C-alpha cells in the first residue's frame, strides 16, 4: 500500500519564478497536432505529476520542456528562459522513457562518462567521483556499481538513467515514467527519493506516469487527455471538485465531462 501523503511542498516565495510556464503551447508531429493550446505552470520546489493515458502526449510535452522537440509554437519558458536555451543544459536533468545507458560499460563507468561530459573542463576528478558515488547511492545501486549495465534488470537499468540525471544536482528534473516496471518496494523508495530531492535540494520535479495511484504522491497534477489538459490542480482540490475518492475517479469524471462538452458542441453546430 502506498503512502498517500505527499508531505508539505516548499512554499514558493512570491519573488521565485515558476519552473515552467506555458501558454498557447502547441506541438505538431508529422501530420498530427499532438499538443493543443496548453496553458499551465509548474511551481518550483514541488513534485508535479503529468498523468494521462498512453499516447496523450506526455513524452512530447517533456521533450518540448527540455528542448528536444521540433515544431513547438506558443510560449514555453523554463527556469526563466525559453525552452531549449543553451544555459538550461546543465540546469535540467532529463530521464527519457527508454533507459539510455551503455550496456558494455559498468554502472560506475556509465556515470563517470556522463559526469565528464557534464563537467568537461574540471580537473577535480575527486569532486566528479563524489558526485558519481552519491548518484549511485541515491538510486540504491551501490552493490551493483561494478556490474555491466547490460547485465542489469530492466528496473536497475532505468535507475542508472535516473542516476545520470541526478549528476550535477539539477534544478529541474524531468522524469518520463521513471517507475515503470519497478516492484512496489522500489517504487516507494524512488518516490521517497523524489520527495527528498524536492525537500532537501529545493529541486522541481516533473514526473510522468499513467499509474494513477502515483498521482496521490504529487504536490500538483497535470491531467492530460488526447493532447489537451483536463486539469492543473492539487490532488486534494481535484478530488473535492469532482466529488471523487481517488485521483483516478476524478480523472474519469473529468474525461466524461470533456466528452459531454464535446458532444454538446457537436450538436449545437
Ligand atoms: N514521430 C512522430 N510522428 C507522428 N506522431 C507521433 C510521433 N511520435 C509520437 N507521435 C504521436 O504523438 C502522440 C503523443 O505521443 P507521446 O509519446 O507524447 O505520448 P505519451 O503520452 O508519452 O504515451 P505513452 O504513455 O505511451 O508513453 C501519439 O498519438 C503518437 O502517436
Ligand atoms: Mg511517453
């Protein structure tokens, strides 16, 4: 059973800008408009969950935020700069949906490699070594540090990807379905780690998932469906607004509401 209480978020000070601000955000992929006129903000120092069914556009939105998505129009500001701005490169940690690690390197060699890329000019190998050791411990892979990534289980490989994102203590962590395929104990441990990163380091986390019970662990939620936002709220406010017991129920309620509104629009045309 997961603990439903996400713990208090760090209060954002009025002078502290939001981590992500989007307005009229639209993304076209191939012949399709995949994201349509999104408007939302992601507050700093909190965990925002990005939830919605497969294909609704979660990964596309994350790619837009980290600056790797083409054909993005509208406003999308990240840590005070337009998404994709070069100064954001070292301030954002991004874990893609598919683990991106080198199978023929060990866990530590993978991290050493990425640490060197992040910090090429620095002769202080010691500091780099400390960061690598800390990131490996953060994702609970210390006992596997010398194992080849290719010999790890799926969940362990995704944790190596997460450790790479934790190198360099980023201000914004964008994690695309980081808990897929993990057992309940590991999922709980990772969510505890996310809360620790937000509370202790003041980092902002944007975490996607299509597992609705994970929504209960977030400070705020962006609920998506078919490239549109259904809600941008706290789990509590969502439940209250829809009269639902769980976020999953609230989501289904909002989907029904959106469908009914679309039908009304059709018939009044
Ligand atoms: N290269 C592409 N060309 C055209 N359409 C694409 C391309 N990549 C993705 N899409 C479409 O964009 C939509 C959103 O995809 P995206 O990967 O963002 O969804 P998702 O919410 O992350 O799904 P999942 O939960 O399965 O990871 C999907 O309908 C998908 O078919
Ligand atoms: Mg995805």
